[in-house]
C-alpha cells in the first residue's frame, strides 16, 4: 500500500469519532425570541431557517402523512398559554403522490407564534420542545427534537436547577485516568526524544532568566491549548446550534449505537497494531516540517510553533491515547470531554515545561533506547484490552451474544498473560532489542500483570471481580455462574413450596411462615430471555408488570433506570447491590424493575407508546428513556426511584453513589414511607 494512502487512512481512523459528530446534519436552524404585548402578555416567536432545497412540514398534516411540526411547552403555574401555536402564512400546499394526501410545508423560513400570559410580575423562563421533520426531493431526515427557552418578564434570567444527584466521583476518575495517560505519553518513543530538543530550544532562546521562564510557561500553555481548544470548539459549536438535548443525543448515540462502537473498536485495534510495529501512524511530513521551520522565530510565535511541532511529531503515540481519553468521556455531560482533555494535556505538557524551566533536570533522565519501544508495545496490549469494551457495549445493546462475560474475560486473561511474558522477555516484536536479562522494573511490572491475571481467572466461574465491574459485561451474561445457579434453584424450591401449600399440601419439615415469606406469584416477567437482574434477584423489566405485581403483593416498587453501556450501573450492582443488607431488602421488601433506556429490542406494535414529544416509541430503550425524562426530568443512569402504587415517589431518587450505608438507609426510608402513606411527590401530577 502506498505510504501516503496508509498515512491518510490512519489519520482518518483517528479523527473518525469527530467525523461521526459532523455527520449528524440538520438543515433547519431554530431561534426563539419573546415580544412584549403589554399587560404581562408576550408572543413567543419560534423561527425556523431552512436551507435551500429542503422543506419543513407544517403543523397541519393529516393522519397517515409525515411527522408534523409539533410544539410542547412545559407546564408552569407562573404562566398560561393563550390559544394554540399560530404559523406564518407562507406555507406551500401540494398533493403528495407518496402519501396520497394534500401536504403543507415551508421553504426558506417559517415562523411560529405562541401567545403567553404571565400570572404575576416576576420574570419566568418558558421552556419547551419542537419536534419536526424535513425533506428534500431525494431524502428525508428522521424526526428531530430541539429544546428551546426564553425569558419572559424581567430581563434577568431565571435558572431552574434540577434536584438530581450528580456523580462527581465518575468525573474525577476520568480526570485521574486522563492525567495518568498524559504522563504515560511522555514515555513513548515519539515523545521522549523531544525532551532534549525542548531544552536546547529554550537554552538558546534567551539569556534573560525572567524571559526564559515566561517562555517556558507559555510553552506549557500553548501545548494545553492545542490539545483542548479543537475539542472544545467542536463540542461548543454542536451545543450552540443544537442545545443540550442535541449534544446529549449525540453522546448517547456515540455511547450505545452499534456503528460508533464498532468504529471505536476498529480504531483501537488499528492503533494497537501500530504500537506493535505493524506500521507507523504519522502525519504528513510537509505539515510537520512547515511547523518546525517556523519554530525558529523569535518571541511567542516561535514558542507556539515549537509547541505545535511537539504536538504533531508526537501524534503517532499520543493519537491512540487521546482517542482513549475522549471516547471514554463521551458518556458524561457535554463538557466532560473538554475537562478530561484539559487534564490529559496539562499532565502531558507539565514535564516539558519543567525541563524548559530547569534544564539541569535533563541530566537525571535515562537515555533513549529500546526501552521506549517496550513502552509502546505495553500500551498496545492495553489498547487491545480497552478496545473490546466498545465491542461489548454494542453486543449487549443489540443482544448479539458475541461477548459473554466468560469470552470477554478469556480475551483479557490471554492479552495480559502475553503482556506478562513480553515483560519477561519471552515475546519479541520486530523493533525490540533482545532481552538478555530483566531489571527490577520489568520484574515488578510482570509480577503486577500476572497478579492481575490470577485475579481475573476466578471470574470465569462466577467470581464478581468488583474492581473491574465497570469494564466487564454484567455477571448475569455468564453461561456458568455457580452462585446464580444456586440462588435460582433456591427460588424454584420456594416457588414449589408456595404452590404446594396453596393447594393444601402439607410438606414435612416446612413451616407455613417460611413458605409464605417467599414472593406471591405474579406474571412471568417479560423479556426475561434477554435481561437478567444481578445477584440472582427476581424482578421485572416492564414497568406495568412490576406495578401490577407490587399491588398484588402490597409492596413498594424499586425502579432501576439502567443501560447496557452504563459503567456506573455495573459498579453500583457489583459494589452496592451485592451488600447482604441491600440484597435482603430488595429480595423481600420491594418489587424490583430494571428499565433499560438504551436497549434496541423492538416492541410489538400493540405496545408502542406515544412519548412526551409526540413521537411513537417502538423500542424498549426509547420507551423507558422517554418515561424517565418525562416523569423525572433527567436522563442520567443509574437512577433509582422508590415508588408506591399510584405514581408517588416515596423518597427523592438517588443516582450513582457507592456509599452502602446511605443506600441501605434510602431503601429503609422508602419502606417506612410506604407503610406510613408518606410521599414526596407524585409523578402523575
């Protein structure tokens, strides 16, 4: 293969995650403003700017046609809607042969107006959603939902902060991981040789110590900006033009859809092959040489181009690491990738700034050599292991059955075993020097790696491996799990006893109290062939079924909003649900229902529901994602709700938090409030 073609393909592979962002295209841009009419009345004006060649459908579309433009406003006692949304009179009508009905649509632009009256003098923020569909002569873009908001009354913005529990722990873990990757990048063969070059540049750059220190600090700043600003711009542009909901939808799509996850998996494998020496990933030499030639300039311009040269030259080794940091952070808030990239770049740039400030430190560094390639190979093994996480997410979401927990663990055990043998010098790649003997460092690392391998092996027979719960497929995907099998057998025995005693059969050695302590039989759970609760718990995966069973047993409902791609969900299940106190309460005092918001299983047509946005929800995931958003005003997972039989919340919901005692108290308070008839709010109101 031509080397330039190879370079282009590998460059495209690295930037593929960002290309995926760019491919989410919509030719309609919305804006929202308010016009005062006096007497606390306003016109809320929603304007759609439509690109040439495209058209936006009217609100007035007959049944059986395309999706009409629909506005939904959040209810608020501070204002009232006056009449319906009126649309501008520039709509075009025509008889559509495809739908065999008369359709109305807009070209160029459309204006929609809703009259609103405030119920007081205080300012208030009106929020809502618009669902719309647009087409051109050859194709249609699937219906989109955009959020909008506008301040009515005083110009001071009113901010409504949702009372949900945020997970700072997971963000801090991402930041710490990004910092570790940043320091690790320094030890790669593309980066480490740049250290003497950096010191040389700053030694000859200025005889003034104050100026030299300032230039070194700016060098640090430029490296950080070159890594962080492009990512921030991509995300900010997406947010500015699409709002929080669009950005969240993009991240959700990146986290759960099979296409980006398969792309990420392939990208990781490509980078791992590069680290193993199959080929080199490099940017075009012309680009690097151009930047390097400009680094001889005096002043800050020279410092900037020196930083740019470092970023470009180190791309072959930092590219996979940057990709790892970014991809892992796309499942958080829209600013999470920015924060994690900032942490990575600061850790990466800090050693260069220190060596620029204190050149004498260079004397203490080891010389370049074969050890640098060894670092690169070690990172390659880690890339292979991490890459399978993305294939696992796609596998769980779409129920392909390719990567059960045993298969996933087997891959990791083999991968890290090979890494251990490599560290001992038993495996060699083509760029490696022959290992005549191993030093203390390699010995310690190999001990750590093989200890990790030994730790994973019991997981093949059902050991929980709590430390890896966020990375492994759920334990209930295992074909062979002794603990789960024993729990299932116990439940079957209790079920048999219940049936026998209801039929009047006296069983020797079994008291009526022990028999009746088991659950009253309810309907067989739907979807139990594709979903399983952890730790052998029995429950439901359909809210209506769980509600009916809870009423039959007179128990509260434990609602678990979860997802196949939710790392924090797996950590909660492995570290908090596994507590004997928690399991005992869930097993005996609640009806448990797990609602998967990212599952792609298609519902039977009779179970399709119309969501809060007016669209039909045809999959399990879409149905319960809409249920969570519409009832609880959040789309975060995990999210735990304790509920009664009439839609009442017994206590405020909880999110990701590994405090076991607090979780036990949360469950106990829910039971007490259920028995006392106390609740904090009703989701149906």
